[in-house]
C-alpha cells in the first residue's frame, strides 16, 4: 500500500504541476487532454481480461511488464535509484530507511521459510515416519499370516501396498536428506539476498518434493496409525 500510494501521489503531483498554470475557464478542457494523453502513454498496463489466470501473465510478458513472483525477486526494487528518489522526494523514506527495510524483509523471509522447513522435517521424523513404519510392519505381518494360511495366495493387494509404501519411504528419506543439505547451504550464505534466493529456489523446492512424497504415503496409511488428525477429520469433526 505504501508503494502504491506513493506512486499515486507522485502521479497526482505531476498532474498538478501541469494544470496549476492553466486558467480556470480552460481547466476542464486541459484536464481532459491530459487524461487522454496519460491513458495513451500508459496503455500497456490496462487489461480488461481475466487477471486471475495465466492470460494476464502471458499478456504482461508480451507488454514488457514485470512479473516478480517472490519477495527475493521483488525487494531489490526498493533500492533502485529511481525508487529511492521517489520516496525521498515525498519525504516517506530516506535511503537509509529503505535499506533497513530491505534487510528486515529479507531476514523475515529467510526466518519464516527456515522455521517451516525445520517444522516439516521434525513432523516427518517424529510423527510421520513412525506411522509409516508401523503400517508397513502391519502389512508385512498380514502378508506372512495370510501366506501361512493360504500358501498359494499371490498376495497381490498386500504386495502392491507394500511396494508403494517402500517407494514412498525411499522418496521421503531422499527428500529429507536433500532438504537438510539445501537448508544448510542457505544458512551458510552470508549475503542476505543470495541467501533468500537459496531459500526460495532450493529450500522451498525441496519442501515441495518432500511434501509430495509424504502425501503419496499418507493416502495409503489408515487414520489410526497417524499421530495427528487428517484434513477430513479436522473439517468434518467440528460440532
């Protein structure tokens, strides 16, 4: 909001400077001329399609407009020369204040993702892994029991479940290792912006991969093995 309000204030200030010398009887006509000129000059930012789909993303790219999807990509704009001059012109922020906000934004971003990554790893290590192993053990015992009772049984269902669980276990183990390494690399980076980019490009990416592996396994694990409530229980158990 601060950035948008500053931009609007600057635009209104420039319009005032252009219209201030105009005589009262000519003000309406000159205002219309100025508005027409401004609309024509900034036409590329106007879009009447669906701004909530990729339609606008593609169109914005064609028009040469920025599409900054994350904080590490966007926050350096605070320190660009033209933006520093803009904030200082309207006595909103000095360059020192902008630099302090730049560092605070990056620090908060890094800390937030770090906490989320550590929490994710702790949940999987302490809660989810035990549930997964318990269910694998239960299926294995069921297979052995069934085989002893029906030696000729191919155990198709049990083998299918166990193979999928084992595949998910391997993916989770690999994902935990990769996330740990990505987190260590991000924490070791001393440059605040480079560190934030590592959190965005590496840590978040590995979190998504690990989440996908855990989701795949969770779909097969009965609720009684889980140490936490499922989404369906949270949604439909409210009275």
